[in-house]
């Protein structure tokens, strides 16, 4: 019995780098695609692709979901937090900042999970954890403040969007972890995909975008490639993996593993492919943030 549990854990850990690679590149994909699409157009297309993929798999009997007799309110809460709230703020944050900055901000979601657990859920937090949270926060400040592109007047709005993203991401992590007791990863991911498609298409049409984004996908291969990557890999596969990981590991450990890996890939892709500034501040900032996140996961259970 012990051997089987070990094997399952190794499988969970093996999924993390796969998720991190795709999510780490999602910041770059979002940044490039936003050059052609409005924020709501991109979100509508991204989550429609994910929802349609699920519906096709369900129609052919490849994937099975069951919601009857379960607490639907819980999975609806998860869907509202992610993608409806989180994805909106994240996309706006990427639009008004940079790929690497967004990656580093998102890396602090596990710390927000700990803060909410301590303040709202009244879970004990050790001095080591508090120190780790401060260390990671300093890392974000170093990476952002010393960057040649730093401008509070030019990027202040983007930073505010990213802070809102962190809060929404933490609440999503906690609610998804709780929902996993009743729903499996497929059911949760299917629910958030459908809710995202309905929410963002409704907003996009209300804003007067119509079907412009859908038409553009068939005219521009760059847009089509970006939308398919974000929809299939980042919205469907990544959230399926992440929800599965949250169902098998504690919320803080699961988010730590994914966040650290995503940050590394996101910063690297931003510097190499998007031309984001890179210097001592990037190395020091990322190192401090990842160290803080790692220390928080090992010290969170201390009395």
C-alpha cells in the first residue's frame, strides 16, 4: 500500500513541470496575442476553445462528468473566482506591465494563500513564515523597482491589476482545494471553462466587439496559434493538472510547486523572447521571491 501511494505522489510531482512550462509561456502568449485582440476578445476566445474541447470530449464519451447530487454552489464559486475574476485581472496586468514582471507577481500567490489562511481561517502562522512572506515581497520590489522600465505613472495600473490577481488566485486555490473533496479535477476544470466562455463572451459582445476576434483567428495565423495555445494548453490542460494537484496535495504545497516553476519559465521566456529587461535585479528578485515561497511552505505548519 505504501508503495502505491509513493508512486501516485511521484506522478503528481511529475505533472508540475509540464504545467509550469505551459503556464510560464502563457504570459508571453498573452502579451503577443494582445497586440491583435482586445482583452475581452482574447479571454472570450481562450475560454471558448477550452469549453468546446471539453464538450467534444464529453460528446464522444472520452470524458465523463457528474454534477447531480453535489454542492453546485461550491464549484460555481470556484468558477467565479477563476476564470471570471482572476483571468480578467491577470490579462489586464500582463497588458500594462511585462511578461517577467507578471510572472514574479503571480509567484506570490502561495504567500497570499498563507495570509488568508492565517487571517480569515485563523490558522497559526510561524515567525519563519512571516519572514518568508516579507522576503518574497522584497524580491518582487527589487525586480520591479530597479528595472529600467519601472514607472509608477506608466505601470501603476498594471501593478494594481496584478495585486488583485494575486488575491483572486489565492481565494481560487483555497476554494478549489475544498471543492476537490466533492468534485474531481475534470469536473472542476469543465465547470470553470464553461463559466469562462459564457462570462467573457457576454462581456465582449456587450462591449461591441461582436465576432471580430473569431473572424481574425481565421485571417491571422499568429492570433489563431496564440488562442489555441492559451485555450487548449493553458486553460484546459494546465487547470486540469493544477486542480488535480490541489486535490492530491495541501493547497500551500501545491501552489508553491507550480508557482516557483511558472515564475522561472515566465521570466526566462519574457527576457529571451519578449525583450524584457534583464540584469542583477532580475536574478536577485527572482531568487528572493522563490526562496521566500519555498521557506513559507516548509515553515507554514510550525506552531
